[in-house]
C-alpha cells in the first residue's frame, strides 16, 4: 500500500515510457530528442493516435480537419458567457464542458482543438479584448499565437510552441493522465475524460507550477538575492517550483528540450541568464537540504521561460500545458476504453468498527 501509488503499475501502454533513473523519455518508439524541435503538434497527434482512433482523418487531411474543428468551437466562446471570476484554466474547463460527446474521432478532434481556441479567448477576455476567430488554414501552434496576440507569429515562434506542445504531449501515468484513464474506464466519454485531465493538471504539484516559477524569478530580482530568497521560501516550508519529480531521479530530459527551444528562439538573453543563476542556486540548496534525495530541475522551470517569451501570461501557462497534454489524455483514454476494464482499486479501512450489539 502506498498513499501516492508510488510503485503501483496500473496500465500497459504503447504510448510512452519514462525512465526516471536514466532521464529518458520514449514516445511511441521515438526518443524525445528525436521528436522535439522537428515535429509539429499535428504530426505528434497523428503519431499518438495511430491505431487508437479509427475514423480520424490522418495525413494531409488532419491539419485541415483540426482547423475546421477550431472554427466550429469559436461559437461556444461567442455564446457562452462565463463569470469574470474564472481564471484561464477554469474558463477553458467551463467552455470544454460545453462540447457534447459524439462519434469518438470527431469528439477527439474537437477536444484537441479546444484548448487552442479557449486559451486565447480566455486571456483576451481577461484583458478586456474581443476574442479573435480561428484561421483554419494555419497550423494549430501558429493559430494559437495569432488568436492570442492578434498578429501572425514568426515561423520561429510557431516552431517554438510546436516544440513545447510535442515535449509535453505524453508522460506515462502522470496524475492528469491517470485521472483521464479512470474516467474513461467508466465509459463516461472522452469529454469527461479530458475534463478530469484539466482538473488534475491545474494543481501546483503538477501542471500549475510554471506560473509560480515566474513569480519566483521576479521576486528574486537579482541573482545575488537568489540564495537568501530560496532559503527563506524553504524555511517557510514551501516547495521550490520547477524542481523535483516523482519519477525522475536525474534531470528531466524535457527541461533541456525546452531550454534549447528558448535558445533557438533567440529570446531575452538576460532573462535566461537570470533563470540559470536561480536554477543553480536552487539546485545547490536542495542538495544541501535533501542530501539523500536527488531533486533536479523539472519540465516546468523552462516551460515558464519559453511560454513567457511567446507572450503567454503566467496564469495561462497551465492552459498551454493542457493544449499539449490533451493529445496524451485522449490517446490514453482510448487505450483504457479498449481494455474494457473499469479502474477500481481498494482501500484499507482504518476507522472505527460499529459497536457490537449488546
Ligand atoms: N522543493 C522543496 N522540497 C521538495 C521539492 C521541491 N520542489 N520537491 C520535493 N521536495 C521534498 C519533499 O517535501 C520531501 O521532503 P520530506 O521527505 O522532508 O517530506 C522530499 O523532497 C522528497 O519528496 P518526493 O517524495 O521525492 O516528492 P514527491 O514525489 O512527493 O513530489 C513533486 C514530486 C510533487 C513534483 C515535488 O517534487 C514538488 O512539489 N515539486 C514542486 C512543484 C513542481 O515543480 N511540480 C511540477 C512537477 S512536473 C509535472 O507535473 C509536469
């Protein structure tokens, strides 16, 4: 028994393998290094869904079908008013809940398109700006940036977003993917499975970490302040966001894939140097404080820098993570449905027993 299911194996999957000791990620037979930087979001989705979603238009038809799905979804933004109190993650979850389950391949296409349309709309609405309608002729990455900022991105910016989305597309049985598989196993449908994924992803121990990374970098201000600021945070019992991982005992390979993407983008060199200084200070302190436990940089640290450089506000970082990870949630949901098996573990009751009748 383990409260965090640390060593429990709960699925066979052809989708991805995370080797925590070697720092290696394999997705459908390819190493992350082979995929990140050379694969588009659409190509990655086609790779992930291969054999799992019959009826999905693949090949050249796939980007066009995805573009059409984005256009179809814009109506949801136009006709569904949301409370101003909702942050971007809650907004994309609320709009996604407006999608009706239908034929599986068609539903999957709409769910894949949804975070692109809804993230851009949620950010613009919070800024008091009108949402921008999708352009179905663009790639999903380029259209996401265009809908967010109101102008077409450079090809380098679209490529950087593709690299991010591919890097986070799938990662074994992480918390949100497991949540999606559990819901799919009840045959509740793909929409509910993806909603479960979004809900699990938003927590700060999972996909909610990169926003606070920016807060940390900004609060530290100067590299010379890093050590004192980080010591104080640990002294208050806080965790350092962007460090540590349940599976990796070495550096998360996704951190370097994203660092390379930042370098290729030619983003603000001063900002990158500041982040590197904070990273080194944090790693040194974590080694001192937790000598028996290897706490290394995880994917979220450089996610924060890359998404900031692309113009996403920190409160929307988790939405962009969802845009990449929906591919994994959907593929895992389909894989789970194919097992025909309900996920239903057991618990050990430690409460009181009823009193014996006198
Ligand atoms: N900062 C400070 N201390 C930490 C950190 C951290 N980032 N991560 C782990 N620790 C501590 C734990 O508190 C624990 O201390 P204790 O033994 O004194 O209680 C010890 O290190 C060992 O923790 P683990 O069991 O290895 O951590 P666990 O597997 O439960 O947690 C997690 C993994 C949730 C990612 C954790 O490292 C964390 O909270 N990191 C910060 C948040 C973050 O970056 N999340 C994104 C993860 S990547 C992703 O989900 C996409």
